[in-house]
C-alpha cells in the first residue's frame, strides 16, 4: 500500500481514516515488538483526529509516522535520549507538522532514532534497538532508523525523518524504501531539534517516489520562523514526475565507484544506470575531486555545531534534571553526565575542541574552506549534467554490534551521502534491488540521485524512471 493507493481507497469509500489507523495499530501490535521502530504512539488521539479528517485534502486522513526529534504538540519528543524521554513534552507543533495537518494528514507514532540524530545504525538510541525488517540481526541504518524500518515493515504508510549527513537516505537504503533529503532551506527546520543547523533538513521516507513527492508538496515552502528557509515558490512536484529521462544528462562521479564498494551494490547501481541510458538519458563521466575530504570535513563541522546546539540541555530548561545537585554547576555537570549517551558526549567533546581558541583556525575554519571546495565540485559538475547518480552506501546493512568498538567505521559509511548536506543540494535514495552480503541474501541496495539547488522536480523525475525499471527487471545479485 502507498499513499497514492490508499487515497484512492479513501475517496472511493473502500476504507476510511478510522479503519486505516486501526489497521496500522494492528500491524504495530503484531510486528513491532520485533523490529522496535516505534518509541510510542497515541492511538486515542489518532482515532480522534481520524474522526475529523477531511479526505478531500491532499493528504486527508493519511497517517504519517514522525521521527522522535520533530515536535508534535502534546507528545513526548525524546530525540532517542534519556535526557528527554521522561519529562519533555512538546509545547508546540513544528512547522512541518502544522503543514502536514493543513494538508489533512494525521501524525501518528514517534519513531526511534540515534540519540540526537548522531549515528548511522540507530544503535545509539538510549531507548531501544531498531532492527532491520529484512534481517533482524542487522541494523536498520540511522539515524532515522525507526522511520525507515516502520515504512519497510508495513507498520507505517510513510514517515518523516531528518538528514544531517545521510540520516534519511542511508536507513531508507538499508531498509529498501525511498528517502528524500530536500535542498537546504526548502523545508522549515522550525521545531526540528537542532543537531547541526547548517546541515539539518527534514524529509519524507516512503514506499514510492510518488509518495515522496506528495509529502514534499505538503511540507515545502517558506517559513518566517526559520531564518534559513528559502523564500522561493514551491512547484507542483507531481506535474513532471512521469516525463522520463530522455535527453537528460546524468553524471557518474568516478570517485563514488572506487574500491571498497561491495560488488553487488556496484552491480545493481550500474545496471540501473544502463537502464536509464536505454531510456534515453545521456550518461557522462564526471569528477568530484574533493570527495576524499567529505567525511573529515563533516566530522569537524557537525560536532562543532552540535556542541553549541546541545548546550541548551543543561538540566534546567528541558527534560531530566539531576536529583541532588550540590550547586548550579553540579546540576549542569550531573544532568549532562547522566542525560547524554557516549556518542553524544564524544561529539560534544570533539566539537568543543575544534572550536576552542588555538584550534579554531586549524580545524573549524579550515573545514569551512574545504566545505566550499566540495560545494564547488558539485557546482562545476552541475554545469555539465542535470543530475548525479551514485550508490547510497558502500555496503548493504551490517550486523548489529559489528562497529561497537570502532565508531570510525560507521562514520565512513556516510561517505556518499554527506556531500549533499555540506553543499545543501537535494538528494534521494531509492531501492535498487537486493544483494547477498556477509552471510545474508536479499539485502536491499539503494541508489542515490543528486540534483542542483531546488532541483527536486528533476530528482523525482529521474527517481520515478529508475523505480519503474527496477520494479520491472530482476535486480538481485
Ligand atoms: N551518520 C551521520 C552522523 O552520525 C549522519 C547523521 C544524520 O544525518 N543525522 O552524524
């Protein structure tokens, strides 16, 4: 089932919003104890919303699962953290939630995530471990692992995630669903709990490209409450989605197809590229020469911003406070010591270090300069091509626990997704068949499409053409 097919059923009277919420809650009860994608859900509230739903609206009566770092009025917003899971209830709706409600959708369910969105496996959640629906011994990816796993496991129809370095696209790829990170500023960040403000974007995780377009249509647009929000018209994202790829120029970056990529991932992605070529796309080899710096650059800039953003969690303003502090400083120390998990502490320490006087120039300002070079690589490439295609991740989903002693290994898994955040360009991850990996068969592979600033329409158009090829052909390797 997709949003598109459910909408038809709603309009024809074959189902209604109440039945829809009931059937999703049955699925959750039946299956989510294994996958553990949901941190919580408020069935009573969703059923009340369903009673009021206006199915004539674009997303009328459609339930959408929400990553647990997006504020929904009256609901706990845990960010996957001990700090917030008990004691922080959102006093307002994020702009994306307001917009979804305006479009008629029903926010239903709070989805598990890496603590404060720091991670690639949802193993850094302080609340629970989300498993990959395709193989329960494997990670769902992260940080939006709960959102992607639920959509893949049919316990949610569609979800919102957030993406700072790949957190929508990477779990979507590992779980075999669609994930879209819009252009920076296309979707308001107001009410998204900030991780790294110059990189964060909210976007949809869905079962089809059309569904991603439906949700983007609802959430995109200018928001005076987010100073980085773009004041540009929102096009009709479905208008050109079926136009195919004939005549489009698609760039294939040499640096994204080097050694280290699993052979099955490479094979499936290359097969899809040749199908697009058969449909009339012109395939052009390109170079993104600063690719080898993206991970290092990100792991200076993102922790720097995080160390600043997370200073607001002090035990006073939000969530849990330490019980018996000796004075105010002790309250800060103890609350932060008990509230944050190891990965969040690691990032705060790293971020504070790169911003400290004496190291600022060597690390932070140098990383900002390299960020410009990485962005320029893409700007130059987009003078030659309409879009760029690459794998989403070097390998399919790894086993749970395989990187617990080696966070760097997980950092490297974001090598193909981070550049879109550093440069602000939009990117989508769509399922590209399955492959065998590390003793398991049939693990999903993802293909990534990147487009110039505000190029979501072209992105969706190429994604739709690829989706139809992949659906029609055998893509297992
Ligand atoms: N895996 C990356 C990190 O841990 C990206 C996370 C994200 O996009 N939120 O920072």
